[in-house]
């Protein structure tokens, strides 16, 4: 069976494509490198991580992007022997503006090499491509930044030139468009209701590419909004794929909240079986299932020991770095561990030194032996349960000793736990709504949730919560004096 979520933890906004016998899922990465995570499958059941596509500043610059800014909703397609990746980089979403630039890169293989980015036209985010008869069209939602406005429909334009057409006007909070031509109809799939508990997948169709489009009379193709008892909530932002045997499936995002509706695990990727009824693609019951019948394809499991949970000679495909790519000037991976040179404070948005991986299960842990000798109060090194620059827990070796710090929406609380030598084994465990370090009191894990990270001031967005929680290794050197820590015996368990 397909067991959902197929990509647990922070893997939102999936874009799925089949090339021959291979399936690829691309997901949003926001302020984390490498940008646009990709997973590979041959049966839709078993998935292996390939790492990220946007691995260098040539392709992506995240310096200064806000929390939950950066790469939003990529679109991965394959046409004329090339992979095409469209991705938007959100530099600002505050005070009614959306400063986003959409880019296109191509490659002959999913491993690259990828071309230099080409800036695309458009006035919104969640852009996608549609290919037909040697031509390509760009679709995106349109955002109107004038006071009192906002979402203004779905726009389509040919990349060969010409003016854009507004093909789906005046629909409230409509984004994530994907266009398909199936059986003489053009099907337009969109995400509606925002990205929270009212999220849904809506399908419309037309005989013409430019519309007018009529909505499926059966209602949303997929949503969780009417049943808070479903294990998978926030179901939305879908993308279709057809198998070699003519079966259809939908990749979509979902979330698994705790009892207080806090989504510490963030938005994850799930897959549903699609049936065709009266010319419409539909999911059984219109709700997300945890177990789904797989396609009629040979099973293709990947090696069980592919993820040892640690770092073995490199960061590997499951680890990320915050706002700057991993490079030898600040992080060096070897078979026996990591060496990390300290970076900015937790609130710095350009060059932090944090190596982390998403929390993938309700109960999980990260531990490591840390070797570090701080040279003053401006340096620290340790282990963290992290959401964004304003919400985190951090157990660190400092010049004051072993210190446990919590930042809750920017308000810091410190616990001095005692003296610290130049070496310590540190451990952090998430157990549902609780965070435990191997030193100090129990702490609140729900401050590391999407819901808690969402902040508004006087009705305006201060920060979004789109990423879910991470656990990681963190080194701070606020004066930039070369403070360096060594991490060994690194182990993530879930």
C-alpha cells in the first residue's frame, strides 16, 4: 500500500512528474538550502531523496529572505528531452506586498547540469508550465498589492510572447495552478482556501485552453476542512500524474496536527488514487486517505540502510543549511563528523551556521558529541530544535557554561545548567508536544509549529509559518572571529 504521508515532515507543495518508468516529486524549500528538494520513485510507494536542485548561489540567493520566504511552490515538468523547473523566490510578503521573482532553469537529467536561471514574467507566485505542440505557457496566480485587494485570479501567457490572459478571474485565495489536456478537455487544477485548515484542491475544465472554465459540480476534488477527525488535515495544493498503465494519482500536501491543532511536523506530501467519473478526476469521498492502493507496477524498494541517520562523508540528501549553501568556508563534512565555523545570531538573516534536518515523526531525536572551546560570550555551539529565527530551543556550550535557551516569538528565556567542558554529548528529543534535552527542563514543542510561527501585527502579516520543525547543529560567532566547533557521532532517530 501507499502509506501517507509518503514524504513525512517538511515537504510541502508537491509537483510530480513521470519520465518513462521514473517518478519525481519536487517540493518547496523556503529559506533552506539546497532549494527544491527532489525525491525519486518507480512505484509511488517507495521514495528516496535525491537532495536539492538549487545548490549554489548561481541558482538561488537566500540572503536576507524572511522566515518562510525564499522558494515557494516549485513546478517540475519534462518536455522535449529536458526537465524544466519553475520556482519563485519570495523576498518579502509583508504589509500587503508580495515581492517575488519567478525563474526557469532546464537540465537534460534530474541530476543536472542545470542552466542559468531565466527571469520569467508574471505578477504572482506558484507559477507552473504547460507544454503543448512545441509551445510552452506560463500559469500563475495574480496578486494585486493595492490596499484591500489581494488574490486576483489565474493568469496564462505564452513564453513565445504576447499578452497574458486572465483565464480564471475573481476567485478568492486561488493559487497553485496546473493545466492538463486529457480526452479533449483542458483541466485546470488549483489550490483554494489558503494553506491552513480550509485548504482544498479544486478542478475546473474547458474545451478551450483560455476558458471559460466550469467547476466540477461534485465540489472539491480533495479537502479535509469538513472533518477535523481525519488524520491528514490541510489537504490541498495538488498535482496529477498518469502511470505507464493508465492509472491516475494525485500528489498533494497535508498535515498531521497534534491534539491542539499545532502542526509541528509541518506540511507533508501525500498521494491519493484518482478515478474518472463523468469526465472528472476525483478522489474517493473527496478526502485524503492514509492507506491508498498502489498502481499496477513492480515494487521497487530502495536499500533499507540508505539513511543511517547520521552524516557519513558528506551532508547527504536529508540535511539542509539555513539561508546559505553548504561550502568549505564554513562547514566541512568528513566520515567522522562535521566541522562548523560559527555564524550570525539567531535573528540574523544572511549567514547563520545551522545544519539541520526536518522533524519527520511525532517522536524523534538528534544527538551528537560536541567539541568546542568558546572565546567569549559571543560564541556558542550546540544542538537545537528549531522552527525559524523567532522560535527555537538551543542547548549550547558557552563561556558561561552549559546554557539552554528558548526563543518564543522573539522573547528569550535562559537556563544556566552548570559548568561545561570542551566536550559534551548533547541530545534533543521531540515527544509529541514536548521537547526534552539531555540536560534541563521539559519544554514546549508546539512553539515549533506552523500555527505558532504565524504572526500578525495590527492585522498585517509579520511572519508566515510554512516549514515545520527541524533539529540541527548550530554554531554562533557574533563577532565573526573564527569560532569553530566539531560534531561527531551524529545520529538522528525517528
